[in-house]
C-alpha cells in the first residue's frame, strides 16, 4: 500500500519489540489449490487489486479524488 501511494513505510510504521512474539511466523500463506480443483473456484480479486480499491476509496473520502497510480480489476 505504501508503494502504491509512493510513501516510505519506515516513516509511518513503528515496531514495539516488547510486542513481538518469540515464535512469530515470518510468512503465512494460504493455498486455494484444493478449492480451485474441487469446485472450480477462482478469485474475483487479487490481493493487490483489493488494496487498490481500498486506496481509491480512502483517497476519495479524504481528498475527493481517486489515486492516479492504482489499478482496478
């Protein structure tokens, strides 16, 4: 999201090391392969297009105009 808005996330995100769990997983991923094969399901949106829609919504809400560097499905 920060990249879509041409922002450096380091300027906005603060990490409190006291809240980091020692067994935290670095990467979680879902796999829809079984669902796709079993019932032929396909996602309507990619994660990126969902974020783009969220960015556009809030750009209009706060500034009254859509973001110029986002895409829609």
